[in-house]
């Protein structure tokens, strides 16, 4: 039976987007104003020590839970519902075609039967979910259905983390899906609303740079590279003899010696541009495509001075820095200067917060 709430077009219940990466936890809370436009109510970030989260695995549960508690307190939010995400490596996804006209129960049963073919562990050890994408383009009258499965302990880990921090996990997504949801808003602002545009999205994290090539919400190609902002920290350590913690802190605060830009930053930016160029070449050689229309950069190390211009120079494709909050109204709880500086880091957490309106 439908709840009474579904009979009225009221705003969905408030929900936080919480992104846990290897270097920080990030929180975003979104709302809508009376005109229906998105409002950034809050965003906040709390650094994590190296080794607390590795390759998407929470190695230091208590320390990360405490960091999430600090983050929630710092943000000032009263919201408890939270959407979180697993890394793509922890989730098996598969698009399947099923007959149209099935009841929900029949659909669920068919999904379980199909899932057995694609999931290499017993179904009782797995958290399984699915969504109907829409009518199948290849088979009249049938439906495209996306199934997603992850080891149950992986899902329980991040749910337990939220609960330990006093939050209520209501959605577990996939990081790459969340970042695509946030990016799709920005693609709609491109000429022609971005229809048919091939967009290469690079998310530069601490340890990994992930690339997704998107056209009309379809992923044409994706790839991860073991390269990220942690390598810049290592270069600072080698150049100046700081400890890792000192180097990370000075990098964040911009408190570095005068020759930092010429001796460390510029060579690192050159290397990053080469890595981006190499990733694009892999895309061109393994697909029928030989160009992209736009390159978008996100993640903590994407805002380095001169990086977007250097990428455009090297590749000849227009490159821009992602601001997931572009076009949103700013709530009173947002520190504008800090948010503007850190905006590219919030792509995944913004996508998770957007699930409030699309779930």
C-alpha cells in the first residue's frame, strides 16, 4: 500500500551525501528553494590519515568513524539519513534484457536467476539490487535492467561506519555512478545541452586517477590509473625533507618555499598532463572514437594552477575544472571562499546528495 506521503508532491526527506576516499571524508547536503532550484545547504571535509582507507577498504574502522562524527559536527547538519558509495572495484554490474510486463515479484525472481550466471559467489553472500533502465533498444517489448551486486560484508562495512557515526544509511551507490549523476547536470549546460557530446571525466584522487568517457549518459569507456596527488606530496618530501604529514599540511595550506612552483609543481603538472594524454590514447585505440569534445577534471588534485590550460594545450581538446555546485543557490551554512577552492573534490558526494531527488 502507498504511504500517504506519496500522494503529495512534497520534497523528498533530507539526505546527506557522504564520500569516503583514501585521503578524506566529504559531506554534502542539498535542498531546493521555493522555485525548485537546487540549494547547497552544507558541504564539509575532514582529512584521513594515510592507511586508514586503502583501495576502498576501511582498514581503521574506529578512526574513520570518529572522523565522520567530527565531519557531521563540523558541518552543523541535523540530518541523519545518508547516501554512501562503494568503489567500482567492489561492485559487479551487468545490463540484462528481460521480458516486459512482468510483475515486481516475477522481475525480482528473474533477476536472481540471471545474477547467478554473472556473480562468482553464492547469492546468500551478496547484496543484490537492480533497476529497470527502460525499454530495450535491441529487443522490442523487452526491458533493459541493470543489476548490481557486492559482497555483503563490503556493504555492511560502510553501513556500520555510518551507524557508528550516528547516521542512518538509506542508499548504497557506486562511486562512479554518483560522480556521473553530478556531472550530468554540468553536461546539460554545454552547447546544445550536451546532446551527443563525448565528455572525458577525469577524477584525480590521492592514489588513483579514474577516467570515464560519457556520451548521453552512456559510459563509452572507463579506466583507472595508479597516479594521483599523493605523488605530489612525495615530491615535496623529497625536495624539502619534510615529513609526510608536514608535506600534506603545507600542500593544503599553500605554505611552501619560493621555488616550489618551478622545482616541484610544474614538473608534476607536466607528468599529470602526460598521464591524461596516455589515458585518452588508450580510449582512442580501443574504441572507434578518435576525439573527445570536452575534458572535465575533478578530484582534490585537479585544481592545481595551470593544469587545465596545460591539458588543453597538450590534447587540443577544451578542458575545464568541475564545479558540481555550479548554478546552485548557496545556503547560509556555506563558507563560500573555502567551498570554491575545494569544489572539484565534492563531485561524488554531490552526486550522492542528488540521489535525494532521483532515488
